[in-house]
């Protein structure tokens, strides 16, 4: 798995404008559940879509922008998948599982 790093509002808005499929993983570096979810994603990710890592502690304003734009209430950890500029899937905490994502979405 190759993490892309998400750090700016402009970067996120450009991804939205592109209309491409991508995922955002909101991670709290202070949370053990978030660390477990991140580790599980790293072991299981086998999808051909980019996944962006967002450090919630450092970039809280960006996290809030994503929540407002997507309409998905902020949680941590959280995985949100966007397609065509719209949030089409989200999961948080222990429900973040690649197999579930693959079952619910068709790319």
C-alpha cells in the first residue's frame, strides 16, 4: 500500500474537481484504535484506487472541511471514499475493513 499524504484544502478540492475515485483515511496519531485501523488497512489494501492519509491532529481544519463537504460526520479513525466528487462510502473505527468496502462498491 502506498499512502498519499493529504495536507491542504486546495489538494482536497482538486481531487474533488477531478471526479476520480479516491479514499481519505482520517487518522489520529493519539488513538490506539486509529493505529489498529491504519495497520489493518496497510495489510489488507488491494484496491486500485489512491488512498490519502490525513493526520487529524496536525490538519484538523482540513478534516472539518472534508466533513462539511462530504456530509459525513467526523469520526476518528474514518475512511471515506469519493467518486465523482461525492462521498459514496464511509466507515469508522472497527468497521473500517477492505472486504466490506469491496462488497459495497463497484469501481
